[in-house]
């Protein structure tokens, strides 16, 4: 081999390659096998071995990296392992990095979410929209079941399972947010009632053409989907495989097939219309705003509340107006409108939270004044008690002599005896004439015969 080719091969070999395989170990820990190679056939080299770990890993989930060292990349916002290692010519080394398997969703966690969802539904048992709330609950459960089943499909392919885990991470986050939102079913039921539970779809048109007009060939084509779409949302795939790009954080469709010379193929992909903004959430914003304004009406924050309310109502109006025009928009405009309305909603929600913060201050001041009144009342009572305490101390602290004590006792007994004697004399005097006022004026008091005696004869 010429010297120039050897030198080129040497420098090319310095750009040694890495790849890793994830081996499942007891369904709990994973081993990342990192292979590094010195491509030089003649020189021993000290090479910087470096590898970026998956972004989901936290320090406590990275169990063993020896002989590599663990560090954090501020720019990439992830951990990586690195070390300078001496390699002999053409030597390859395998480094094993042991980590926890964090790329699986536990069925126990899904069960907890389903139980919470059921409890929320029970609170709407007497609601007129209960049947629609049931439909909304079933929709969330379908999404959770899909995630678990899809995870099982890739149990033997850890790389694909990690990919799918990332694809469903934000989907699961939205599910969890809705499950723990007590008003979600109420809002969703209203929206479903308005749509008459009809599931709407949108069409995504794809077109692929063989660039060679003279030769048939096999083409592998790839099409990125809107960032909100996940595999669960695709109703008709047209034979495409749904994959996920972790760098772009977007799902994409891929397919490999034969094309004739210059042949063009079109595909209609049906996707659930996940870009319908729920107007019931807007109604909730309005209700919260009105409630806060009632409490702030006569407060020092009335002017600020009025300004924020004006901003909120403006965004609410814009959302409602744009939704009324959504039927005439193509899919790109429809998606853009939804994203804009989502931004408007988040801004309006932030302003509502500001008004509610002012309302909380007013409530806190009212409570503080109430508590001050209670404390003042208690202090008054304590002050009175302290006065009685001082009086008692002044009386009893000096002590009472025996002579004074007997005088008090004799005076008390004499008063009771006099009062009793007078009361007895009055009673005796009244008892002599008791009942005479009821007797006839002539003939005196009538004698009542004893039992068995005859009644005395009347005088002629």
C-alpha cells in the first residue's frame, strides 16, 4: 500500500467509530455496550473516548461507568461518559455502562390514572352531560391502553422501545394533566355534546415520484408529521410505518416500495382532528374572570382587574371568532389556527391567574382584619380578667383576722335567722284565714262530714 494511502488510512482511523447495543438484564437494568477501535495498524494511540448518554437518564439512574468518567454537557443538557484510553494498533475495546431501565411505563401507574379518572366521573353522576363525560373517559383510557400495548410490541427491541417511549412521553403527560384536572370531563363532555360525539378527521396528502424516467427502482421515502401527531392519532396509515425522530421530536412515516420509471404515487393519510380547540375551556376562563371581578369591584385593585379583564376578553373573542372560520381552512391553516388559539388561551389563562392572585390578597386582608377583631376581643377579656385578678390579690394578699372572720359569720347567721323568723310569722298569720275569703257571707264556713257520716240536716 503506498505511503500516502497508509497515512490517509491512519488519519481516517483516528475518527474511530462507536456504536452501542442495549442488552436487557432482568427487565430492570440495561447495559450499554460502547465499542471503540484504533484503526492504526502500526501506532499505539491515546484516544479520547466519549459518548452521550440518553437524555432521560439522571445521575442516580447511571449505575456503573468504569473505567469511563461521568460528566454533564451544559449545551446539550445531558450526561456523557468520557476518558482518555491507550489503544494498541488495531485494538478494539468494549466499555459496559450499566443504567436503569427508565424507558417503560408501568401498568401500576396507568391503573392509578384510570382509578382517578373513574373518581372524577363519579362526581358528574347527576350531570345532564354524564353520557358524554363517559365518552371522554373512554377516550383517555383508549390512549393509555394503546401506550401499554405498543410498549409490549417492542419488548425484545430495546432501541425501538426507547424510540416509542419518547414518542409517547408528551402524550402521557397530556393524559396525566387531564386526569388530574377535576373539570376535564365536564369540559370535554360539553365539547363532545357540541360535536355530537362525531370523531372528525383531516386528510394529509403525500406525493412521491420516481426521479428516474427510464428506470424502475426501489425508493424508501420518509415524511414528517405535524409535531402534535402521534401514532395513536393516525386512523389510516396507507401501509406506512410510524417512527419517531428524537432529535426533531416529531413522528414520521416511512415506506420502502417499487416505483416504475417516472411513476408518481399519492397517499391520503387520515388523522384524527386533534386541532379543534375546546371552547368550553374558554368559557371556564370567562367564569373565573367574572368571579374574581366581583370580589375586586370595590377594592384597591379594581382598576388593575379591569385592565386585565379587558385583555382576557379580547383574547377570548379572538379564539371564538377564529373557531367559527375553521371549517373553511385547509389542514395547514387549520393547524396554524389551533396553535395560535392555544397561545391566546395560555396568555388569557396567565392574566386570569394574575387577577386571582389579587383576589387572594383581598381575601387575605379580610381574613387578617377578622382575626385582628377576634384577637382584640380576646385581649379585652384578658384585660378584664387581669383587673379581677388584681382585685382578688389586693383583698386576699393582706389577710383577714380571726376577729373579723367571726364578725362576718355572726352577722350572716343573724341575718338568716331574722329573715326566717319573719317569714314564719307571716305564714302563720295567713294560715288562720286561708280559705275564708271563699266562704259564704252568711252561715260561716261549711263543715264537711267525715267519711261514713251523714251530712247535717239543713235548718228550716
